[in-house]
C-alpha cells in the first residue's frame, strides 16, 4: 500500500532536511522523485545520492513554477519549500519580512498546487498533495507572527484544495511538525531559556527528526491513506493538545 510503483512525485524544498529525508523515503518506496528547490548544487548532490531528478526553480515566480511543472506527469506533490523569516512580536515585525514569508510559504505552495493539480485534472489522473505546514499554524507561538500566519494560511489552502479537488480524485493534506533541531534552528530553539520551557510543555519531551516528518508525509501520499483528505496532521509530540 506504500509502494509507489514508479509514480512521479515532486518534492519542493528538497535541499532542506525534511525535504531531503522525504526524497530518500520516496525513492526507497519506488517513486520517480523530482527533487526541486533553488540551490542547484545541493539538488545535484541529492540526485547523485538517490537517483532523484533535480529541478531548480523559484517558488515566488508564477512563470517559473508554471514552466517547471509543464509536461510533468505528476501523481504526487510535497510542498516543503519554506522560509523562516524572523522572530518578532506584532509590534516589532518587519512587514517586508512578513510579505516574503507569506510569498514563499503560502503563495508558493498555492502556485505549485495550482499547476500540479491542473495537470492531474487534464490527464484524468488521481493524485495526492501534502503541504508541510507547522505546529505554528495550529497554536500561538511567541515570536512567530509571520511564520505562524503563513502556515495557518497554508492549512486553509489545504482544506479548500481538498474540498475543490476531491471530485477529481486528488487528496490534499498537511503535516504540522514541531521543531526539527538543525544547526539552522538551534540559534533560537537551542537557547536554554527557550528549549527547556518548550520541551517541558511537550508530552514526548524531545525535538523531532527529519525522518519523524518524512514518514507521515510518505504515508499520506500513499494508497494506504486513500480516504484521508483535508487533514492537518500534528507531528509535535503532543504539544498542541495542551
């Protein structure tokens, strides 16, 4: 039920930790993976390692997204491309940063969904889309006015897309992970005054790994999740149940 049998899946943000882990899992499950992102050098290295097809394009350009997806016979999409932005309160936020975060995280995922789903409908082929959202879209996190807003928007894009595309056999879901501790995220989440109180509120009491997120993504893309659509799946160690 999780064998993709050569079906083509596009993964944006493939040069990042969650995106890269998802590419590896999908390749192992027999998918024909298109690893997309902006950093061609990183994508080429991932392609050499996994056999995925590298595809570099800019999520903020509708023309670039449309041209990149033209001719791809996609079964699945993982919208994993993202931008963290800033840690700021509503009083301090830089609106230019806010606009950039919304442009990448919400608008970019919608652009990919727009052109990927068009192709699926034109071919009369069912498919599945998984948006990589965040627990910041489900609960209020201090300092996350831009990022949380973008992910809440992405969750609504997920629900409306599931509603509109279901009649074509296209399922749309999101995963909402907690922090995956990487060198990039450690500058904030690794601070003792941030890490300690946060993990104390999480029932499982640990940070997620990229593999913790990639597994559910692959499941939601697979036939094993054939009746699941419109769901925002928290992968946060129980944090959002507080």
